[in-house]
């Protein structure tokens, strides 16, 4: 397993896409951000060197389907393309995986992890090692997503400005979902504030204490919530309550003796 070789092949793959496009650039930076987070979680969990390299390669390839989605639709919206399923198709049905990895002994784990990385709920993974890597890529993806939403151009991923977003309402169904410690279905989102809340509550789908520690160390929840100026008074009040609830959840997760 050679991550450096796989990364070189990934750069070759990207030549088919417009790397000057802001959305494409965002996804390239995100990919390598997820690689870093996957390696960080793996090392904190003291995984063996092979599993660390495997986690990095899964992270490198997890969003490979996104680039074709952007080329065809210029959109991240799930309704335009199932990017995880498309990634599995080109890697394993069309055989592209061999560009990145000569050996085939890890194919089932890689296929499962990529296929499941954006599912609303992770389920139906029986193999313990495949389950480990499926959980790991989901956590690494969300951790770098927090960075994206905190640092990247707001218009690129939201389509409107921070100010415009903060003037909007949170749908009642979305607000109620937060206090059930649940992530939010894409199809349930109506307003751009719904989208913003859905990114923040990704904390409810983190699997490992190590991942939650990274959230706490980076103060992601407070910083994300503070990025948007909430001019709508109801939204401002609700975001304060969401922050309190999320920070309480993080503390309790970190203190849990069962993780």
C-alpha cells in the first residue's frame, strides 16, 4: 500500500476537471483535509501502520465522485447525483481503483467505506474492520467539513452570504430535530438557515471520542455559530439554544465511560 503513489494518481485524475472552479478547488482542499483528519484520528486511536495508510487512501478517494457531479451539475446537492455511489461505480465497476492501489486485498473495505460515507445512518456493515474504516471516514469527513464551513468562501458552499443567511428562519422541524440529538435529512431542509444548522449538528453523528476531542479542541461549534450574524431575533435566540445543547452533548460524549 503506497499512499504517495495513490496521491500522484489522484492528481492525474483531477486533470480532467477545472481546477480553477471554486467548487472544485474547495473539494480538492477538502479531500486532503479529510486525509489529515483520518490520519490524526487513526494515530490518536493508536491504529496499526497498515490501518493508518488504509484510512488515508480511503480519505483520498472518498469524494472522487464529487468532481464529476460538479462538472455535470455545478452543484453539491444530493438530488443531482449520489456521489458516493458514483465513486464506487468508477472505482470498482470500471476498475479505476487499480490506478491508486495495485493490490486488491483491501478492496472490500475501501468499497464499503466509500459507499457508506455519506449515508444518513451507518448500518449493515458486518465486518469489524470495514466498520472501523466506515466510521473513521465518516468522522474525518465531518471534521474537515467543520473547517470548510468555518474558513472557506461562504458563497461557494451556500450560494448566499452570511448576512443573508442570518436574516432567515429555521424551520420548526429542523429546530426540533436538533434537540433529539439527530442529524438532519437533506430532503427536510427548506431555508438556507436549515442548511447551516444541518452542518453544525454533524457532531451528533461522530463515532469516536478522539473525533469529539478534536471538535472541542478547535472550539468548532462556537466558532461556526458565530460566523453568521443572526439579524432575525428568533433565529438568534434559537442559535444560542442550539449552541448550549451542542456543547452539553460534546461534554457528555467526552465523559462517557462506554467509548
